[in-house]
C-alpha cells in the first residue's frame, strides 16, 4: 500500500512512509498549517483556562465548547493529511503480503472505501447542518448558532473524500513492482 522507496529520514519508517518530503504535494501544507494552528489554539485556550482556575477558582465558560470543536476539527484535518500520505490505519498482515497486483488492489480498495465513507458522512451531515440552521439551534455553552460548528463536518469530510480519491488514482498509476519493493 505504499509508494516507491525513497531516501531521507522517513525511509526507516517502513512501507507506511509513502510520501517523501521532496515529492509531497504543496497542498498538504494547508493541512499541516491548519494542524499547527488548531493545536496552538488548543494549547492557548487550555493555558488560559488553567490560569483562570488557578487565580480565580473558576473556569472560563466557553473554553470547553471551543476545545471540543477544535479537537474534532483537528482529527478531521489530520485525518485528511494521513489519507493523502497513505498513513491511514490498515492491517499490515493483509496489506503488505502477497503479489504486487494484490497489494495494489488492496491499496486501491482501501482508498475507495475511505472515499465512500467520508462522502457518505459529507452528504448526510449536510442535513444536520441544515437542521441546525433551520431550527436555530444554539450551542449549550456560549449560545452561538450550532451550525457554526456543524458546518465543518461536511466540509472536512469532503476534503478527506478528495484526498482518498487522489490516493486511489495515484495507486492505480503505480506499477505492481513498486509494491513488492516496499516489502523488502
């Protein structure tokens, strides 16, 4: 399920290290940048809440709600980068054994299943967003419209779908021999 071997710091990581920094698409910088920004925001919000609790014996009300949203967004953004880099979870016993054609088939099948799953999540979650908007749902902690949070689920799920389709296409163009080289 991996691309051809490459030289560099990720070579020792084995077959899961499928995209070298030299061949990594620039579009992944978006996910990487968002990951850094979200983690920094989480750290700052948590620090502010800890300091507020320490000095005032009460917490900042909105921090938990924003933190939960940021953790969900972080999981989806990082998931998109993981799919694009072909570092998603798989059972290596099956994925890394057999002929090159079998490996390529399993790699493409896995990418297709990820694309279908997140496409379904994107389509179905649009209804959730619409209901949040239509019924004017507000968030429990700070009372902002709930759709401000829920709108990101279909958007980020669609991003993962696009990344999985890209992986499916890349694996289709990869010769079977490269899958055998990765196992050695």
